[in-house]
């Protein structure tokens, strides 16, 4: 189970780590150790997950996705992903 939250200041929070979506220069946020690790993996597959999306900026009701399958494939010059879920 994973909770993704966008706060009222437009920061994205994943597993307690924040990314400022307002920054004009995302270099520092994109250099986060977790993102470096993710992009260093040749392939990452998550099956049967549950994801909660909380959007405080839009004041939208929480969205819960179940049976989430997520595949990431990273090449030397490309990053591809596929997401399948039940709403």
C-alpha cells in the first residue's frame, strides 16, 4: 500500500519524501536518492498494490486504486512505464 499526496502548496509527497512541483529548476528534486535509485533499475515490477491519491490542492476526494500493476523499464536514453489498476 502506498499513499501519494499533493499538499495545498503543490508539493508531492511519496513515502515521506517531498518534491516541489512549483520549482522552476527541478534539478535538486530530480536528484533525490530515491529517484536516482528508481532510474538506475533496468526493470521494476509491482503487482497487486493499493494506491491512495490525496489531492489537497484541488480539495478532491481521496482516490483509491486497487489491484495496481506497475512496470517501469529504463534504458540508457529512455524511461517507459505501464500502469493498470481497478478504481
